[in-house]
């Protein structure tokens, strides 16, 4: 590996690991993406740009144009004291740059792996993996220090391991994603697998616990290995693991709390005087009531990229929920957010190149895994502009092309 390849590999790890770290309110991953975009302007002739990435660039440009059109008729309810970058249209342009940056991030990563040098792709991934292992050790040590009274930014106040993420849930989902990707690429489990499982457990991520068995079932279906005995074994194993984890982290109580808060939200807010409880009137639970109203009112092209936060306080969307003065995100994940912000037309446009890719690589399972790993985390809450799903996508796409060439 050359020196610049080491630097690029470290930049990739920073982008996918430290999503909650910013410079002047801009995330580290977005800064790296913008650098890649600028480099593309000067190096476009040297960069291989597959048709798939060109399609994605066109689709997100359509999203931006739809957002500008939506801004002409959508009624905004703008929170007080927001920055210039969060104003209508400006916010959509920022989200467009952010998402397009993810495409260029994925494109540059694709080109990093796609070299003629023998085994270079393998060496790059091994270096990335060793960096991930080193960070895993750092995070686990931070967790131990937190129980000794020494606080670090990698552990939440409630003693949940969060790594470089805003909280434990998204971090645990990312680690489960990487664990699967690592297995599919390296084709083996080793002693370091324990480090990743420990991080998932200590993150107390419910999404990660759901993600792993769902992907395993999909894996068995794609590999045509699904049978009754494996389903029974998976069910028994998952039940045992859930019982052990639940006895320590009380997952069942937390899920029951979510259930009650969602179906009894008005009594929870007004009967129990929780109008100022941000965990109830903001975030995912509130969005599950607000978002369907937004979608029904704007089903075709949505309300514009990033604009959920600018319309969620409209009375017709809130219904009986109280408005909030703080900046609020839905937390519903990229697939659902695409419907909210770009409508069902946007969702169809987004999945169309992936359908084309699935058909084109019908006999190549590794590409199918890349597509599943791109969308499944988004169903469980990951946003479209999270870099790690784009990293996984480009890696499996590259491996699919390599596999087809070798046949």
C-alpha cells in the first residue's frame, strides 16, 4: 500500500466511526465527502465512474429539484433561532450536498479498491479492519474506565457504549453491520469477533439485536439454505441470547414503555403532564404520529429534502400533539424519510438503480448482500446520509464486479 492509500483508509474509518464529531457544525464525514467531491472535479478523467453511480447522481439532482418545487407550496413552521443553513431551500441544498457527498465518498472508495495491483484490495480492507479492531479496544477500555468513575466521550451517561455516535443504539447497529460485512468479506470468524459482539451488547442497541437475526434469515434465503431446522435453531438461540441480555438491560420493559407511549401518547402527554418531555413529544414516537399526516398531504414529491423539521409543527400534522421549539428529527430512518421528503416518487426513483443492479448481478450473491445491507439498516433507523452504508455498498459492488470478471 502507498502512503495516500493509508491516509484514505483512515479517512474512511473516521467517516463511518465518528458520526457525532464536527468542525464548525459540519460532521467529519461530510468534510471528507466534500473533499472527495472537489477532488473529483480535478480528477474526473482518472476516476472510474460506473453507470450505477451516475444514475444515483441524477436521482439526487431530481430530489433537489423536487425540493425547490415543494418549497413553493409547502407551509413551513420554522423553529425560532435556527441558523441560516437550516432555512427553507437552503436546508434542502445542504442535504443535497450531504447525500451527493456520500455518493462521491462511495465512488472514491470504489476506486480505492479497484486497482490492478494484486491483492491490494485485500490489503486495504485488512488495514481498515485492523484500525476498526484498534478502535474497538479503545472503546471497550473507555467503557471499563466509565465504571471506575473516569468519563470519556465514548460512553453515554447511562453507561451505554456509544463510540463515535450520538448514542448507543445507532452505534450498536453500525457494529452489527460491520460484523456482517467483515464476515462476508473475510469469510471467517476469529477472536476479534468477540470484540464486536461485546460492543453490540454494551451499546444496548435494540436495533442491532433485531438486525442480526433478520439479516441471517435473508442470508439463508439468498443462499437457498433456509429450512425448518435452521429456523428452529435460530429461534432457540435468539431466545436464549435475548433472555440473557434482557435480564441485564431490561429490554422488555423498554419495549413495553415504547408500546404504551405510542398507543397512549395523548394520555401520556396531557394526563401525566409530559408536555415538555422531549423523549415523547419529539423524536421517533412523535414522528410515528406526525409523519403519516405529512405523507398523506404530500404523497408524490414530499415536502423537500431535510424539511421534516420545518413542517412538523404545522397544526394539521401535529393534530393534538404540542409544537416544539427545538430542532427535531424524525429518527425513522432513510427509507421512511425518503417518502416524507421526496414522496413515493422519490422512493421509486431511489430503489430503481438497485433493482437494475440486482437483476444485472442476479447470479452474484455478494452484490445482493450489499443492497440488503444498504436498505435494511435504513428501515431500522439509519439515515440515508450515514457513510457506512455507502462504504458497504461500494465494497460489495466492487467485489461483485471482481467476481464476475474472474468467472
